[in-house]
């Protein structure tokens, strides 16, 4: 678990503005301010988190389809991040590879948001990443538009060997002395943000546009989901649901039971755990700070997660056996999840970018 960090001294908004000014001074040489080019108005930022790159060659990952299928062919240097940015100058679509886990995701998005080359004040942010999926809600290869993202790292933890017999888990909220103590603490406090709600109208619009898309499926994926029941055994589909973010990969029925309670606990009973991933709360934290500086809009964020594996092993297999099997054989739906991400996210990105005459000033919403 991560220690709680309390912000002291300079108010966050002042600190953000000061950092923005500093980055501008660093980026623009002395005497060159008058010659600085007008910032590029970006329409959509595509957020990806991992990529397999060997000897400078892009082999596969969340960014690969955007590079090759869109295609995003223009590389822009991004020394403050982990990888160059990719850009489509015709549609004004920019793609970033943040690196995995909360810290790198948050740092990367903050670095991009403060980059003086870009005007991101009206941009849409579309995260498209792989995840573990709860078979009670969806199947491997399915893609979920998230309504809430919940932080799974903020809190207190007691080692499993020290859990009192009447506790269901060793994870408990800050400012509480037992798991799931009522009432829940505020979702946002000096300890951080335990939950973020995305714009329901925009999420509904994206889901309505993509709910009928047929997702990749094949015999191997059918075999992988066959041991499960209910939604976990269904062919891949598009849904609306919610994500739990943690910098640790976790597995097993006990952790899944915790996740299924942790998400509604922090969302007033509204959230339904479906996808386990890492970066979304870090992205939202950075965008929240950037919105305070007028450099991003929180009502223009979409997050799509596609299941590359299950958070629970099939019947008869332990969590440890599942980890060992996937280390040897790979994630059972990794390829299909990557294909699903592009199949579902790309028409949404295209509609936002190509419809800029409308979407620049009016955020889309699902028809009532």
C-alpha cells in the first residue's frame, strides 16, 4: 500500500500555475517568446499505457493499432515522457504512451498538459487500455466504457495473516478502523481521491455509438471462457461498467470479492466493478490538476478498458496456478482485447475529431 501524502504549504492551484509558468520558461528560449508558434489545437488525445518495443521497433501493444491503422505517422519528441507522441495533423489527434502504473501515467499526462506546444483546453481524452475482467460482469475480450474509476491503493492494509476473524478483508479505508465501515469517508480528502465520476452524458453517447460493434472472437478465446458461467462465458461484447485501479496486479476470489465491494463503497452504491487496471486514477488526478489551470476539461474524458484475462481463475485452478500459467502461456485474450480497443475507440475518436465544428464547443451526449 502507498502511504498517505498530505499536501502542505503552497495551495495546489497556485503550485500548478507556477509549474506551468516554469515549464513555459524552460521550453521557450530567452528572447524567443515573441517568435513562439501558436499552440496546436488538439481535438482528441488518445491515451495508451503499454507497448512492446524492441531495438526501436514497435511490435505490439495499445499504441500499435493507432500507429498502423489510423494511421498516426508523425512522431513528435516528448522528452518529459516515456515515448515520442504520435500525431495526425489533419484530424488533430494526438496519442500518448504513458507507461504503466499510476505514477507514470499521472506524470506523463501532467507533462503533456503543461507542454506549451499544445492547446488542450477543449480536447477530449480517450483512454484505451487492456485490463483484467470480472467474469460476473463480462467476458475476456469484452470492452467496457467506464462510468467510475476507483482507486484501489489509497487506504490502510493489514497482512492477511493478521486479519481479525470477523473481517472480510485486510484492506480498510483511511479514517476508518474496520473494512467497509459506514458511513464511507468522503471520496476526496487530504489523502487523495478514492473515486472519480466521468461525464455520464458523454459516456452514454460513446456507448450508444459502439454497443453494437462485433468484437473479435475465435476458437481459442471460446475455449478460454468455456469454464466460466454467465457473462464470463459470453462472446465478447461492449458494455458500460466501472474500473478499479491499483499499481499491483492482483488475482483470486478473495481479492475479487473485495473489489466488488470496494467500487460501490466509494461510489454511493452506483458503481459495478468490471475491470481491474492501473492507470486511470493517475490520469484523472493529473487532469483534475490541469483543469484547475484551465488546460483540460474533466467533462471530456472517456475511458475504455478491454479484458485481456480474468481476475479469477477458472474452476479448479488456484490464483497461484493462474499466475504461473499466464506467465508461461500469456494472457488468454490479449490479442483480442487489443483489437477490441481499436475497434470500439476509433469510431468515437473519429466522430469527435471529424465533427469538430460541433464538438469543439458542445460536448456530445446520448439521445434521450
